[in-house]
C-alpha cells in the first residue's frame, strides 16, 4: 500500500516515527534469544548444583575450569574469524576483478576441495607431519575450514551489484578504487556479513576439535567427560558449546543489521 504524507508534515517526520506496536514487537524479537539462553544456563546451573558430584566431576565442572574453557573457546573463534576475514575478503575482491577471471575457477575448486577435508584430518596432519600443536595449530585448521563461506559470499555480493550503478559511478568520474570502496563494497555488505556469520558459527562448533591437539576450549570439557565416562561433564560441555554458538550467531545477526547501509536494513517485526 502507498503511504500518503499529510500536508504540512515533513517526510523526515514520517520516516522516523515508528508505531508503538511495531516497536514493541521489535524489542521482543531482540530479547527472545538472550532470554532463552539465560533460561538454559540457569537450568543447567540448577541441575548441576542439585547433584552430588564426585571428585572427577567436581574438578571438571568448577567455575574456574569452565571459565577458562569458555575463554579459550571464544579466543579460538575470534582469532580464527579475524584471520579468515583478512584473507577471504581481499581474496574475494581480487577474484572478482576482470584480470583474475581465468584463474578464478581453479582457486575456488582448490579451496572447496580443501573444505571437503574434515577438520580433524587437517589437525592430525599438522600434528603428525609438522609436529604443530596447540592454539596456533588449531587456528590454522579453523581458518582453512571457515574461509570458503566468507570468500564465496564476498564474490557473490560484489558480482550482484547492478552494473548500471557501477557505470553511473564511472560516469561521475570515480576511479576503479573509488567505485569499489564507495559503491561495490557498501552494496555487498549484507551478503558478506552473512558469510561472516556463517563462519563464526562454523568456528564455534569446529573449535571443540582443538582439544585433540592441545588447543584448549570447551572440547577439553567434553573430552574429559568422554575419557572418564562422566555423562554429566559431557552434557555440560555440549550445552555450553551450543549456547555459545547461538549467542555468537545472535550477536552476529545484530551486527549484520547495524552494519548494513541504512537503505538496506531490514525492519524487524
């Protein structure tokens, strides 16, 4: 339906006014996920506190051990995602330029094949062949696994920009770099951010495998439960990993909405 602006009311006034009901629905939408995650964590805490833990469970599920594991897991996810962005976004920009058109299929095929290899295989390869263990080795494996979503989304986002928009920019005297910086990248932001969001969630789940090469994280908690046959420890590690993945996905969704150009932002209802 078309909106008719009353006489004497400025357009800016109409645009900035939000119906109260829509605003309330928006806030409910933003708060639903944090509230659900809070309920899950509180329920888990009450459940664990209500059980009589043996010495092994108490050692694995104390606050200090869990805080350390969560901190290591967040560090693995954050560092690997930042490195992924530093590699994938410039490479995606480069592969959308005309002079790379011939080599583009080979590079994408190579990277896609690399992602098809299970992450645990990459980690074992680094550990056995190169004696590469610990946090840094885990970062290498996570980056190799998460680079494809960001790279492909960067390329798709840049290639879907309307050619008429680019021609208009060139017609206004913008250089190639200015067209890229002021037109292509801003219009590709929504698609690129979707790839970043995917990479974040992938890294949260895959980072649990870092425990096999002494990389730390919540995988240590899960492995401690598996090796000692303590189901409660396994459940706590798995639930914390799931909550962290959902929380990071939620925060990435907020960032995705806020960082989009104003004209492209979706209205939450």
